[in-house]
């Protein structure tokens, strides 16, 4: 390859109408910038700066040597300054030309301003190849350099760490989707400790599914929680339907105060069954989510017991204001205490199952005292007792029976591995709870109908005296 032409030859070849000896400094500067830009981009193809930005990067370190070596070839000057013999040299080593990359735009504009001053002096002398700089050029240069800095093209290295992090996240999402679409039931011993609840159920357990969507989709799969999910899901839907029908009756049929009293029972039943459904659906999501919904499940049981007390105490002591208020107050206090205990972290541990059953059985059996008071006051064989007290007793027996199945874990205790999917103790407990709730609804309905037939109280409510 031959050597590059001298600077005068290069400028004169592009501007033949100008005398060879009167080629101006601005013309030479323009030509040198063009050559340097081409050489820089050929050796740094991966670092694609805009042309105007490359001109500014190229000019400062070689201006003085270009001015003092007009007869040297352009290749000789550049090769001696920037080391073109080493094509692997990175642009990073030449960035020391500038003290601060943030001042790159202002330095570029200052350089063009100096070129314009030189151009005015040469035009006054009547020589040179004028390349005027306009305000539009300044705006264009500033816009280009700002874009360069924002795009990060002046960074030294590609952020491989960010790329690796994004790739890892995408791989994790892919694996999770594949796992959620293809999970299989597993043995009790393969479950993590926070999912191990009943060791008498050997097979058919869900693995951890760290996705709410996967957990809700699992209700359509067969596993140990399928029966528990569907029993209280259907019970919750049934009570929503009954409550909607009852509470939307015209006021001429059911007065507003009766709607409020029955509404307390409906709210307790719907919340209890809904929280139970949510817990059995999401218990396999994670340890944190499982514990949260386990607490909500126990709080729902306490709310159901509280809501069940309200209607029958209201109608049973309809004409006895003082004992009615006292019993309702005691029930509220016991309910709050049960909720507080339910929020205790260790309350949901498997080995405390008998304690949980005992707490809620005690809360429910506390109604024996007002029931005895109610029977003695109205007469055991009166119409109201015959119509409603029997239903309330049956309701209590169903709740107690369900709690015993829950605490003793029968029949799977007697036949381990035989009731893994169906007819396990928790499913029986769920069915008995729903049955007891509907029996209770029927009993309080009978009490309300009796109160309507009897009419208002003959004796006004006495004041409460403590």
C-alpha cells in the first residue's frame, strides 16, 4: 500500500479551484477531521459514535502537531500519536484527552466557535475554503452529543451482570411455568415441614406451588385438599344465595332490625366458609401465605360462633332486655379473645390441634348457660321451646361432633393411608359445620316466626341495673 498524500495535496484535490499554496487552515482542519473519523470508525466498529461526536474526540490531541507538520503525511502523524499499529487498542485508553465526559458537549461547541473565529479572519484576507457554522449546527451538535451520553455509548464495558440477571429471571419464570403446568402429587414424607399437617394421610399431597394462579387451578385436581376445598366453597356459595334472598325481601315482609340480626349470622357463616376455602386452596403457596390464611381460617370460626349467638339471644330474650344485653356482651368478649388466640403464631401448629378444638368447643359450649336460662324462663314445653330449642341443641351436637372428628383425626388414624383423598376427618368436620350452620338457620327462623305471631312484649323493657 502507498503512503497517504500530504495535507495540502488532500485539500487541493477536493478544492481544485483554490490555489495550491493558499489552502487555508480551516480547509486543512476539515480534511484532517474527515480522515481521522474514517480511521477511528474502521478500528472501532463496535463503538459507533455519531460522526460529529467522533470529530470532536479526534481533534484536540493532534491539532498542534498537524499545524507544525504540514508536509508530513496524515498516516504518519496519526500512527505516531494513537498507535494504529495496535488495532486492539480500545477507545478507553484515549479518553484521558478529556477531564470529564459530562463536559463533552460544551467543549465541542467551544471548538466549533474557535473554528468560526478563524474562518472569519481568513474570509477577511480573501483566502481559504469557507465552511460557515450556523446556529442550527450548534443545536444539531448538542442534540447528537446529548443522545450519545443518554444512550450510554461512551461506557467502557457492556453490563454483562445486568444481562446475566435478566437471563436468570427469564429462566426462573420459564421453569416455574413448566412446573406449574406439570406438577404431580407427592408423598407426605416429601413435603416441606411447613406443609406437613396430618401424617395419617400418606399420598396425594400437593407440592409447594408458589403461584396464586397455580393454587386456584389446583382446585380442579384430585389431591388431599380437594374435598376440603369444595365442601366449604359450595357451602359459602349456598349461604351467599340464602343471604341474598333473605336480605332483599321487602320491608313489609321482614323488618330492617330483623335483617340486621340475621345479617350478623350470615356474615359470620360466609366469612368462616370463605376463609376456610381460601386457606385450603392457598396453603401450599408458601409458608408465609399458609400461616396468614391459617390465622384467617381460625378467626372465621370465631366469627361464625359469634354470629350464631346473636339471633337466638335476640329472639330468646326478646322481652328481657337486661339478660339479653349481658349475654351478648359476654359473647363478644369471648369472641375477641378467641380471635386474639387465633392470631398467635404457634396456634396453627399441627401438635396444637387438640388445643384449637378445645378453644372453639369451649366458646360454643358457653351458650349452654343462656340456653338453660332461656328454657327455664319460657318453660321447657312451651311452644317456643318445642319449636326452636331442639334445633339449637342439634346444632350444638353437630358442632361438637365435628370438633371431635377434627381433633381425633378419625377414621384415617385407624386406617392410615386408606382415606388420603376422600372421607378423611377434616372433610367430615367441614360437612358437619355446614350442616350445623343450616340447622341453626332453621332454628332462628322458627324463633323469628314465633315472635311475629306472638306480637310485641306486654311489659316494656326495664332499664339495665349493674
